[in-house]
C-alpha cells in the first residue's frame, strides 16, 4: 500500500512536468554552464528547491526567474558548475521523470572522447501497471529538449543530421515523452580532442627565446674574454716598452 501511495505521488509530480528545455556549455576541464527552462503544472512555485540545489558543492547560481503562466509555473534557471560530478549531483531523482539524467565523458582506446547522457521515464526494471494506466490517460505529452556546446571536434553523434553542427560544435536532441514510458535514452557524441596548437606555439616561442638568450650570453661572455685578453696584451706591451726605455737610458753612450 505504501508503494502505491509513493508511486501515485511520483506520478502526480510527473503530471506537472509539462516541458523541459536545456542548453549546456561544457569546457575542456569539465566545468561549464547550464541554462534550463522547466514548466510545471502547479498552483505554487517551489523556489526553495532552487535555492537548495544552488547551495550544492560546485554549483553557482547565476540567475533564477519564476513566473506563473495560467495553471503552470515556469522556472528559468542559469547556473555554473565546477565539474561533471557537481552537475550530476544536482539530480536527486525525486520522481519518475529523470530528465536530468547523468553525464559521463570517457576516453576510448584510440584517444577519442565520448560524451554520454542517460535520461529515463518511469520504472526501468519492471513494467508497472499503474504507470501504464497513467501514461494512457495523458492527453498532453511534454517534450524534453537538449542542446550541448562541446569544446572538442565532433566526429559523430546519435542525433538527427540537421541537429549536429560540427562547425560550432553543438548537438541537439528532442524526446517525446509519450514514447519514453518505461524506457531510457542515451545521448552520445564522439569527439576528437585534437592538438593544443596554441600551447605548442607558445612553448616553441619560449624555447626559441630561451635559446636566443643563451647564445647571446655566450657571445657576450666570449666578447668580454676577448676584450680582457686584448687589454692584458696591451698592458703587457706597454710594460715591456717602459722597461726597455729604462734599460736604454742606463746604458753608457759609446759615441765620442
């Protein structure tokens, strides 16, 4: 009975989730920024939940706006995250609608990187009759939209070709929740990290300047040694000339 009550509450929460839209910017070090829009069928705005999540480690709230539009509450939230783990920790999976999911970025044996994000709707281990009944009673089916900006070159993605922009390194997905009950979806992008050309150029420039400095110091040292030798030689010649003059003055004059 307790399970039935909890499931009913979960489905009630799900019924209020009308729409979810998110744009995500990822940096090469795993940090990033997220901008999301959540439309929830409710008479009350839950701003406390936003503040609670903004206080999680590695999360920094940039902007939050909550408005009431008819029977819906619209949440617009923008925040930064320190790393992928911090982003994943925002998801505490209260209801059956796991639109947040979990992100992983792994390196393949060939050196390429793979971005994956798993989302789900409803029970995954077994089909629940109550969930099935509830899904059939739904007249409005929310759509979950995702867009990610990636820091690396895109090789392939499991999105529609028109939603993959390799030039600007973005990929978009859209999911109709009517088709997602008791299922999960995985967003996948294969990427090539490439070479850090800017870092390579800077290192080469520093090495060139260092080599130039070393050669310049060696040249200065050699020039100083040559000047010292020349000065010493001039001093030696000058001393010898003076000694010869004194010796000449001491010699008797044999001329009559």
